[in-house]
RNA sequence: GCCCGGGUGGUGGAAUAGGUAGACACGCAGGACUUAAAAUCCUGUGGGCAGUAAUGUCCGUGCGGGUUCAAUUCCCGCCCCGGGUACCA
C-alpha cells in the first residue's frame, strides 16, 4: 500500500482537534514542562518556509517531553498590534482590526497544516481587549510604583509619599530621574501639582522629556532608522531633534538585577554577551570639578593668609602647609571613628539630596570642622559631652570667631538632638542652606564620570554634551553667541549622524574649571562627541589616553594650547604609550608622570600599574571627598509612547492641573476608540485625537464624548498608544491562565507552570523584547504576582532560513537566454527567475515563457538539452523570487516530510539556505519507513521475537535520538533514523517488537504517519500519550572491533580483534600480522600505541 | 573599532575529554525493472599520480607556524565570511 500522506495528515489533524489531544491542564502530580515559541506578528504575506523552523523544533521537543512523562504546556498566539497593519489602513482605509483578523486566520490555516501540538484553547491576541486589559493593568502598577535600592525592589508609590511627609527626600536611596533635595516642610508646602510633578521623578512608568527625531512635515516622531542624512526616509522631509514629553519605563532601575540574572539562566553565550553589552555596566568614579572663582562660589581668602600661593591650589584647600601637616592625621583619625550622631548626619548629608556637597573633619586654618559646605560657607559642629567643659567652651568660641571672620556660618547641634530628631536637624540645615548667597549663583562645579580615574593627571580640559544642564551655567557672555550657534547646529544633526560622521566639532564655553588635584585651570568646552544620556553628560578629557579626546585636542589644539598657557594638552601618563601609535588608550603598563614636588596634592601613582592606580585614585577621591565611587549603566529607560493608532491605549487621563492620573483598575480594559482616519492630525497630534469618544468621566467612571471635556469631572484621555513590546512582555504568563478575568495569572497556575523551560525564537529580539520581558517579569516578581524572577530559563535562537535564488542569463539586447555554463561566451545580464519554475537548477522553459508577457517569445541556448540556472544565497524575499511557501511543500510531500526536512537542513541555531532540491531524500525515507510495515498491499507486522541484530539497531537508535533531542541536534537525529530504517529494511524486519517502539521514537518528528501506523498496529488513543522506549545497554554490546592500524600516523590496514583482550595481545596480533612486515621495512618498532577500542599506531 | 559565532567534497552537512575525515542526504554518472514515464532498487562518486584491473601511492578540514605516536579538534600569529554593537568616557 502506498504512503498516502495527504489523506493521513488530514485525518489525524481532524482527529487531534476533535479529541483535544493537546489540551493541557494543571496536574500537580505530574512534572510540568513549558515550551514556548516567540509568537508571530501576522503579516499580510503569510508564512514562508523559514518561519516554521523554530515551531517545528519546539514541537518535536514538546512531543518528546510528553512521551517522557511531562505535562507539557505548548501554546501559541499572535503579536497582533503593529505598524504594517496601520500603514495598510492609512493607505486603504481598511480598519487594522479587519486586516489583522484576516491575517490571523490565514496564519492559523497554514500552521494547522503542519501538525503542531499547540494547545489552541490558550491562544492569545495582543489586540484583544480581554488580553490588553492586563497590559494596561501592569502599566497602572508601574505608574504607581517606585524603586528602592535599599530593599532592591519596587514598592508602592504611597510608601514614598509617606517618606516625603516624614523627612523629605533626605537619605532616600531610590531610583529617580534627577536627584532632588527637599525637606518634609518643603513637601508639605508644595501644591498638589508640584507634588505630582515631584512623584513623576520616581515612578517606574513616568512622563519624561526625551530627545526624539521629530519630522514636522509628517507630524510624527521617527525611529532612528527612519532618518537618513537628516531627512525622513519617507518623503525626504527635514527632521530635527526635539524634546518631547513621553511615557517612559524606568528599566534602568533594574539594570543591576537584569545583569546578575543572566548568570542563572541557560542562554547562549553570545545572547548573554549582547545583553551584557547593552546593559553596559561600568565601574568608575564621579569627580567634582569646581568652576573658577570668577564664575562659581569663591574659595575665600584663606590660602592667601596662610601663605600658600593661590595658583595651583585646589579650592578645597582651606589651610596652609604648616597647619595641614600638624592636623591632617588627627582629621583622618576622626573621619575613621565618627560618633554615632556624626555618622547619622554624615550619611544624610552625603546622600547629596541637600543639593550641596559637604566635607567632614575638614581643615580650615588651624581648626578641624566637623562638617562643612564650602559653597555655602556653612560649618556644622556636632557637640558631644566634652563641649560642656570650661576650657572647651572657650576654644569653641575662638573657633567660631575665626570662622565667622572668614565668612563661615557656624551651626551647632548636639549629639542628643541628632539622635532624637534627625529630621528636625536636617530641616535646620536646609533652612540655612536656602539662605540666598551673597554673590553669584549656581552650584559652581561640574561633575564628571570616568572609568579611568588613574588618568586624572592627564586631564587638560573638560567637555560637556550640548544638551547638558551645565551648559547655561558655564557659558560666559562673550561666548554666548558662539555657543548658541553651535547648539543650534547640533540640534539639526540627528543622533545617528553624530555617530557616523567623524567630523570633530565643538565650541569653548568661556569658563574654566579647576583640576581637583593640581588646581590647574581647565578650559570647559562643549562638543557633541559627549552624550548627554550617559554618565553625567560631562567628561574630563585625557587626550593622551583616549582617542576621542585626542581627536578633539588635535582639532582645537591651537586654542587649547593658548588656554593652557602654552602647554601641550597631551600629557602621557603610561609607560610605553605613544599617541602616534594605534592603541594609546592603554589599559596596561606602569604609570609615570605623576605631578612633581610643589604640587599640593598627596597622590602619587608612579610605578603602579593601571589597575593599582585606579584603585588608589578612587581611594584618594573618597578620602578627600572629591567625588564618589560609582557604577554606571549604559541601559536607558524605555520610551513607551507612540503616536500611533494600532496599539494599546494608556489607561490614563489628565486632571485639571494637566497631570496624568491612572484610571481605576475596575475600569479596565480601556478599549481602543474608533477614529475616522488612522493618520496623525494636521497639527501633528496622534491619531487618537480624532476619536469622538475619548474623554474620561471621573464620576461615572466611563469613557464619554470628547466634546464633554470640562476639566472638572470630565477629562481628556491620553492620546498616545503603547509600543510593540508592551503586549509581548507578559504573554508567556497569560498563557498559563488565559481566561482568568480576575487576574493576569492566578497564583495556582503560576506556581504550577512557573516560567518557560524552553524558549525558541529569533536573535533579533536580543535587546528589545528579551530585555523588556525580563524587566516586566522582575517587576511582577517584586509585586508578588509571579514566583520566578526570570521568565525564560533556557533560550535557543533558531538560525535564519535564507533564500536560494535562481538566475537566467539574457544575452544583451536580445530575448535569448543562455544556459549557465555557456554564458561566458556572450555578453549577458543575469535576471532573477522564480525558484518555483526551477527544479534541480533546471529551468522549466515553458513555465518561464508563460511567466511574463515579455518572455513569451524567449529563445534558449541549452546545454545537454537542458537550461541550467545559476544560483546564489540571498535573503528570502518576494523581490528575489525565491520565496517558498510551506503550503506548496505540504501539498507535494506532506507535512511530515516538511517537518523532517527542515530539521535535516542543518543545525537548528545555524543560518542556512533553503533548497527544496534535497527534500526527496527525506520523503524517500518516510516511504521506506512506511514500507517496513507492509507486504505488497497488506499490513504485515509479525509478532515474532526480534533478533539480536534488530535489537541492537533499535536500542542504538533509541539512545542516539534521546541524546540528540536533549541537545537539540535534530539534524543528526534525522540521519540516525535514516540509518536505522535502511538497516532494518536490509534485514526485512517486520517485527512489532522493533517497529512499535520505532514508531513512538519517530512520532515527535513525523506525527501524522506515526499516528496512522500506531492505529494500524492496533493501539488505541493518540501516540502522543505513548511512553518513550527505554534503551538497554545489554543489546548494544559489541564483542569485536575492527582496529585501524597505522604506521607513523598513517592508516595502512584494518584488523578485527576481540574486545576485552589485554593491550599487549593486541600489539602482538598486529605486529605478527603479515601486512605489518611491509610497513616496518625490517626495522623494530620504537613504540606501539594501543588505545583499546579505538586505534593501534606503530612508530617505526 | 570592539564583542560574539563560523570557514570541511559540486551542494546541505557529519565527526572535537586529540584516535579510521567526509556519516546521512542532495546532485551527478552508470545499471536493473518498464513499450515509455513515474516510482523503486543496485553500483560508483574528495583530488592528483601509476595501473587493463583488483589495487597502490601522495595530497587534502581558510593560511603560516608549534605541541603530540597521532591535530578538523589543543596553542601562537594571520586571512576571510556572518551576526551584534558603536563617540558609553
């Protein structure tokens, strides 16, 4: 009987659907296994043969696990929101919902033909209100949460409000946009709007000002890859950098956990590495550089009085050499052993929420001040018990007098005060700090971030990002015009342009900062090679050890030299480093060139290697309070607003103050409104602005007509929508409990299914979906909604299936085509030809003539009576005419053949071209396997016991398949099946004892044919519920081995010997073999190597 | 530039705790069955040289070195291809 795949496949697909074979439920007595595919975006083009690759692999694995006794969750759904449907809607006016539904239907039809074991009862669609209700729900939770670094988790925003009410922003270690400082009193004094604005700085979903590519002509924001050379890809309209208020997710708060979590999951090295780079952790230091006195707060006159020359002295040196030497050790000792009260106060002050920097046990003249803020000239003295002693009182007075004379204000607090009511003390300090300064303004310093503090002595200038907050502060009136011009030109350059163009540009701000260690003046420049979004948006430039700084110093060398009083801005610090060499950004080598005697700073790095120098400099920075050790991340917050129609609406309205408010959770889902057109409005407002019903009645708690907005009880709803990654961030959780109306996922379901054991998908989501999903999951973990901190335990990236294009060669200016191997004799143009008209690279000339009218009269120059096409591997796409539709393959060969052939093509994770040519081999294999069961037309499986030979073949195969599938080596499994079936066919094996287990073994790969044979074998139910056969070593034992015998490493002959005999007997047997004499040429062997069961090598 | 991954017949690919390179397929060539085609089956198939032949022999896993009885596999230095990322201080 012939293998009628079409009939068999149709029959079993219907049977599975009818019997709900793949429906799963929580089963606490069974081990679970969760296999997930990245759900597809249902595009209009349908599936091509590359799409199912990952689905086939995951299906084989799911079925395999099920045979091994696991309760397998293997769901499928659709990532249904997206741009193509919206653009199609703009062009045709068709509602995206309609086209999306049609595409989903087509996808489903195609998927159903392939015999997947999906539990379709759990299907999700991201555009379904019942689904996106939970996307909106998570958003509200994010909006109502902040991140505590102390507890290392997200907490309700209400707790933050409580903290503000009690003690303001002091001492809080939380994730925020800007470090704010305000007291409890300040908080209470804020208006409701101010409070909301303040909270926005801490929410995990927040409205933030972000830099976007704005195209006024199109009325929309463009992604980076939609902008080319400063104009829009579509239409070529000008694009500018614009600050826009957009919803953002504070992903950066989770940077550390996202990084550390990678250690606990089984992903490929390269994917983990990509995520690590994306998160971009770097350890370094933040260093404060005071601006010169003329601009920032003055450093006073103490230095003059104490006899130290002004020039070359750091601003924080408020004492002279004499007093320094006699007092510094005392001060250090006091820093190291603070009292409890001092400690508490210091922690509060140094948290920097005060907005000013404090130093402790700081030398001023001949005195040591407990705490001092140099900018505000404020000294805080914490009085312990001994301050009451008579002599001490006098001394204190003397000191206060000295300090007052030098413009310091002395604030005295007692130990008890601090311990009893820290908040009150802080309030006292804050009040004093808020006294307006007598002259000047601003913080008077610039903070930089560096990973190379060891190069601090090579700093010769500073550079700020154009968007830096410092810029307005440092620009001098003289430079104002030049800076304005520069900022305007920088704005016009998009971010991408900045990166690609290597033109070095910049402008001098007019200000100087002071080198924190040597006191040398450093000119402050502005340049777009410094990014506002990374670190502090300001850098210390070390041209001798950073190629970018070097390029800048080269470009502006003349100006810099003049600003540095004729000195060379390039100061090499590392031995053997030379800027003329390629790699002068050295990270190895000995430090040289620390400042010479006469410099007031006590740091010397000479002789240390880079790592030691970094550590020592960091220590120095901490000790002298010039900054702090800091870890910085490259990972930025995710922009979460899109000016689009086809996406999830934000469950947010804007109250009378214009501040966003979350809808009550009971009001969800907030459904996407109808609009008349899907375009942005003429004024550049998002499409939802067109909705007639898009206002929130806060009393009736429902959506009402936009016209009813009164800003008293009826308010405008948010008109942006969420981006693509919103809906895909938690879909794996929803599959666990897809119909739950009360919760995203119930505790029971979540605790059973936990997380995804195996996730298969493309590598293109490495830094998008796979980061956001992990973030989203960790947030839900903090909330206690889910019980696992990582969503995807093991992840495999399937490789891309590339296209294999075919070409014909047209002779120039003719309608004649010449076959591949004759084309060099003519002047030809290669043309893509549809691969579906080509078989084994031979063109079907009649189909070709019928393909297009211009080819109707085509003439061919053949070779050997055939037209041979050329070929090339290219992306599979319509324009290359190399798209192969799985439906066509299924029709011609069946789904089982397609499934096995896709696996046979090569290793799952490797990219490889699709070539339909090889498919016959796999199809032949299935026919051969089918024939094992038949004698002519009769099903002829016998119940005779199996022979040794047959059992050996079977058990070897079981072992091989088990090991290969566990290792996702599906291509070698298919070969193993071919070998096994070839061997059994040779033995004419028709025995049930062999064929029945073989059928179970093959069923994950070719489920339809196996179901059919399973039922012919008289088994009831689905083969999916069979048990995977166990292999037994005893059937695999060999008792002899054919040893390859080599002489001097060259294989000469083979000799079969029994296994288990001692090595020396093997050696003797080999040397006595008559063939050996020939290769030994009468000499005695120097050495004979015998590896039992492997090889014999004779060294002559 | 930096970080990953990879270079094996005409093609897709096997084989690495170092141990018979090219499994399994495709293609190709020849043959059987057939009026013919399809289907099926059999044989050969990395390259060179010698031989009518069986066979023998040398060369072969990107290139050049090294370690070893033995290297596709380990080490050093290059070249090329694919992917990610990019003024990240």
